[in-house]
């Protein structure tokens, strides 16, 4: 295991979904399959991974997920933009 990741997915309707995982590839596939993905993304797939952060432990990932979820949409878009520079 390489740690935990906090991620942001862009859904087909351009909304943003934030979550955490220990396997980005598998979790992205689950969201796009629509069966094991989050209820929110089931009706909004395909999703596209637009942001990731690596965390050293689950506790750190969960705390960061909450911080990002509390951000405004514009704050999340700025986070995505800064990471892609």
C-alpha cells in the first residue's frame, strides 16, 4: 500500500465530488461503473479524476477530505488549478 489519497472527481454534469481511497485507479473505476461508486456519482458518471493529494495515514486523509468538502466550488477549482501548474 502506498498510503491514502484524497481526490476530487469532476462528474459529467461538471459538479465536483471529493473522497478518499487507498487505490485511486480502483476507486475511479468503481465511480464510473456506477455499482460501488458513491451514490452521488452513480447518476453523474462518467467521472474524471482532476485532483489528488497523498496522505500518510487514514486519519490525515479523512481530515483533509472534510477540509476540502467544506470549501466553496471556487476554492476547489483554485486548488485544482494550483496543482496542475
